[in-house]
C-alpha cells in the first residue's frame, strides 16, 4: 500500500522539479545572462539587457536586475529592495578610463549640488577602477545595491573596498545608463525592457 502512495509522490516531485529549477538565459552578443538572480537573499528578475556601443564598436553588455519589472527610470530609482547592474566587457578597455567615463556620466545626469555631495565616493570609485589597469573582454563587474549595506562593487569576482553607504550613490550610477543624458539611448531602452 505504502509503495503505491510513494511512487506517485516521487513522480509528482520529479515532474515539478524541472519547472522549479528551470532558469532561462538571455544571450546578449554572446554573453549569457540568467533571467533571475539572488542578491542578499532576495530574488531578482532581469528587467532588461543590452549592448553599450561607442560609435560602431561594442564595448560591453549590461543587465539590470530588480525585485519586480520597471519600465521607467523613476520606477527603477524608487524600487525597494536589492538591485543589480551587471556589466561584461566585449572588448579590452583601460579601467581608469572607464572610471572617468562613469564619473562624467554621473555628473552629466545630476544637478551640480547633488553631484558635489557624492564627490568623495566618485573619487574612491575612480581609484578602484584605476587599480585594475585593464578590464579584458569577457570580464564582468557588478554594481549591487543592498539595503542596509550600500552600493557594493564586485570586479572580476572580488568585492572592492567598503560599500558606498549613500542610497543616492547607487541611483547616481544608474543615471549613467538611465538618466536624461544616458551613455547610450538604445541601451537605456533595453535596460528598461523597451527593446528586444
């Protein structure tokens, strides 16, 4: 009797297992991004992903992960819980130069007074990037917002320095890609899930 009960239970579990564990991946210029991630114990979904172009050259892929989907910059910046931006290089680039571009992107998308409050963090971020000398094709870095901790930079799998505590710092970074003067308009739309 017991055996008859156990077999259907095992069969049900076996049938359910593939649907529970199936994580889809999205291919962006040869870079595979999972459609889900976990950060600080919280599940995140891939909001959107795309390629950053400089002239005709592909520079990197970016993927934005949120607790729930958002289609506007305002919704991304106001999203509760952990958030992540993942960037994978599609070509070798000088890290110090990338750090400078990020600083410029933050400055271009904020008013002067707000940006001036973040200057110590901006300088520290630039220093972190310049210490790496080069980011090579295929290397990844993460920009994570973890409530109660701050913005955490992970470069090539290693957490770099202390977290940036101010919530404004993460949002200032997000404006590089999602602000009124984004690094790449097509990438902005892709991160907001507006383009295929």
